C-alpha cells in the first residue's frame, strides 16, 4: 500500500470508526485485533466483532494483570463471543521471578528486556503464526505523545497495515459508546511494561 492510498483512506475514513473497521476487514480475511483488556477496550472489540464475529482477538497476557482484569476478560469474552487467542511469554511469571526477581523499574536497564519478553516477543510470535496483513488496535491520540502523532491508518516496517479506528476519540465518547451498548468496562488495570499510563510499552514503537 503506497503513501497516496494511505493518505486517501485517512482523509476519507479517519474520523469514521465503523467505516474504517469495515474497510480494514475487507482488506484482509486474516486481519487481527489486539487488546489489553484495559479501560474502554470493549469499544473496539464490539465494533470489530459486529462486523466480523470470528476475527482473532490477540491478547498478550503478561501474567501481571490485576484480578479484576482477568475477571473482565471472562465477562467481555462471553458477552461478545470473542475468538480470543491468548499469547503467553515463554516463561511464566513464577518462573521469571524465581530467576530474576520482581518487575524491574522503568529506569532499570533490564526493563527493556522484560517488556520484550512478556509482551513484544509474544506479539511477534502471534504475528508469525497468523500472518495478518491488517492489525486493528484500540490506541488513542490522547494516551501518549507518540500516539498523538500517529495517523488512523499507517504502514509498519514489516508491511502490516496498522489501523487505529478510535485514534481521535475521547474518553467521554468511549464511555458513551459503552453505555449505549450496555458493555462493561475495566479501570482496575495495570501494565508493568508501561507503569505510567502515558508511557509506551514498546509494542507501537517496535511495530
């Protein structure tokens, strides 16, 4: 996909999440959607599964999620009948901590290797197994400075078309969508690869 096509799609569909989801799914029968099951995750999952119920939903379960997040995964998965593909690190949390101790702080030089092990490598492994040409993600511009500079549709260095239908949406819009569709939410969420909610975990920088 060339730059002119990307620019045209962003101009025409960038502010229309439902239309952008439809366009993305039509582009690739093997398209996948990733989720953290964090706040407002249900919005994109609902949009995508309304258009294609069996789309693979990739979740990189780091092993460090809160109990409430795990319960939310069960609830929203049942409600939307998700085709959930759970991807785990090559070592369990217990294994890693027995050898290396607790999660290294963000200023610890070991933190990058930790993030790669529990999130980035599992994601890369899933992409290799499923070979999608399109990746749908729920990232939003107001979350981090890096995301504020992104376009709804972009091309990764690996050639995958990354589509962020909700990039321009606010928390208020997301809340209203969940309420309108009677969808649950999850605010008891923690990502050890980010620590700070306005910091990148590396997934959207590496890909």
